[in-house]
C-alpha cells in the first residue's frame, strides 16, 4: 500500500489524480486531501477515498467542512499552515495547487522526503534552486507531472546526460497559434480558455494561449534536467501527441507519445518505478495519420522570449515573470485588460523591478509580493489609460 496526499485535490490535476487512485483501492491509501474553499468537492472526495485528513486553505470554510464530513473518521483542518502540515508524511505527494500558494506546501513535502510530484509550476520556476537543494538534503524524489517534463523524464538518461544533444519541448501553440497579432488584440477570456487539445484550469489555459505556459515549462525543464539552457528548444506540434523529446549525440531522438490526458503522466508518477493501467484507449496512430511541427514564433508570442530571458538572467527574474503573469492573467480574465497586455505587463514589471536573487523561501515570497504590486500598478495604469 502506498500512502498518497493530493495538494489541490479539487482542481483539474487533483481530480485526475483521484480518478486513478480510486481505480486501484488496494494499491493506494489516501492520507491527506487539500483544497482552497471547495468544501463540497473536498468532502465528497474525502468520503469516497476515506481520507485520513481533509484541509481547506481558506479557514473560514472549516466549519462547513467539519459539518460535511460529520460521522466520518476524516480529521478536518483549516488554514495555509494546516495545508503545509498535511503536506508531509505520505509516500507519494501530488503538488497540484495553482499559483504561489503551492510553494510552501510543496517545500514541506520535499523536506519530508518520499516521492513528490510537481504539477504546480511555481515551486520550480520561482524557487527552483531552493526546491532542488531541499530535495538533495531530504532525499526526496521529484517527479514531474506536467506532460512535457514527464515525457522528458521518461526519455532522459541521467547517467548519460552529457550525451544529450538537446531537449525538444513540444507546444500545442494554443488556440491562437495561427492568428496574427492584430487578430489576437480582441480575444475574449472565453476564447482564450477554450484549449484545442487539453482540458485544464482557467489560469493555465490562458497561459497556453499566450504561450507563457511554454515559457514557464522551459524554465521548469532547465531546473529538472542537467543540460545547458540553450539546448532546450520549443517546437510547435499542433496534435499534442508527442509530449516532448530527447535528442542524443548519436542522432537518436527518443519521444514519449500518448493521448492528451493528464492521467497518462500522472499514472506514470503514481506507479513509478512500476506502471499502472489507465482507462484511455490506445493511441490510434493510423487514424491520427500525421504529426506536424512548426517553429515557435516569439514575435507573435512575446511571452516565449520574456521567459527565455528570465531564465538566462536567473536570480529573482523567473519569480518576477511568474508573479507578474499571474496578476496580468487574472486582470485579463476579469476583462480589465486585453489579451496582448498580459505579456506587456510582464515585460513592464521585469523592467521596473530587479531585486537580488532569493536565498530563502521567505525571500521568494517577498519578491513575489513586490512583483505583484508592480504588476497591479501596471494593470491600473492601463485600465486608466483605456478609460481616458
Ligand atoms: P485548478 O485551478 O483546476 O486547481 C487548483 C487547486 O488548487 C484546487 O484544488 C484549489 O482548491 C487549490 N487552490 C487554489 N488556491 C489555493 C490556495 N490559495 N491555497 C491552497 N489551495 C489552493 O488548477 P489545475 O489546472 O489543476 O492546475 C494545478 C497546477 O498544475 C497549476 O500550477 C498548473 O499550472 C499545473 N498544471 C496543470 C495541468 C493541467 O492539465 N490542468 C497540466 C500541467 C501543469
Ligand atoms: Mg504542460
């Protein structure tokens, strides 16, 4: 029996993880499930899986959670610290909290050791060095759930990392991959969250549309795999069948293919180093017929260049990129700014704020907060301009 904890159990990645776990009740026992404030979703999942602990990060939801789980043996907790406390202690922990709120809980899981699966991008993007150092110290095994990094993980021969010529990260290109910049100017949140290949949370769907998601993934890949940054390439592959590739010096390219369903990479991490069945039909290669590849366009999708620059510059830059992007995406989803202004606000924030590299998680959180203030000022300025 493997004990498992899901941080962010009510989200898109969280529910995909629960689906797999519930298919093999003899193999997995649920220790803790956490959510922000979705009491109904959390309580339902905790009842079905007989979770030992259920935690709401929003403490005001704790009474409702207790009521919803009355009569069960599940212990209910509330507040951000309770999420961190619940993050330690399982054999296998999924980090699927969206945004910077996932930083502390993932660090707590990494410090405790065991297998920690990273879906949430912030821990690697904003605090990558700290997370890797903590894992080295505790002996935690980090496994990537993001489909691209999971694909690379499956193809990357760590013992022969110096024989890798390049990593090729594939990108669907998002819903606007064929659109001109002018056409993208008037894009609505509804259009941006309608991803052609993947069903995901709203924030990451917008990131796919701006291609900031691929930029963040570039930074994640640089943290996870020992290879010079300029040897990590991004290629648009509209079918999202090849999830990424590793090219070796002898000319062999290893690729991982699969359906566009997060349950495939999550299952890899859940069973690792074993394998487990998933309910997906086998890929029908004949029906698929073809696989297309195109160059990624950093002119129409400036987020790609912003992310590459932030990676190169290092220090606090990736954390600023990420925080500014979160603010800009939220403002776009709230219809306060236009689609093209998302990358513009990220660029403005990076140009106005340049603190020293973070040395601790508190430093990262302080940089994150400060970058959000700058980005919020940028949003307000633009909203004012558009009103005047
Ligand atoms: P989601 O919005 O569907 O779910 C987020 C989860 O985090 C929910 O359970 C929510 O209750 C919880 N949460 C939100 N705010 C919180 C807070 N302040 N404190 C504690 N918990 C909080 O998001 P998702 O699509 O499942 O993505 C989760 C993470 O995984 C993101 O970082 C995303 O970038 C990454 N990811 C997602 C996918 C995907 O296919 N959805 C793929 C790769 C990576
Ligand atoms: Mg991905």
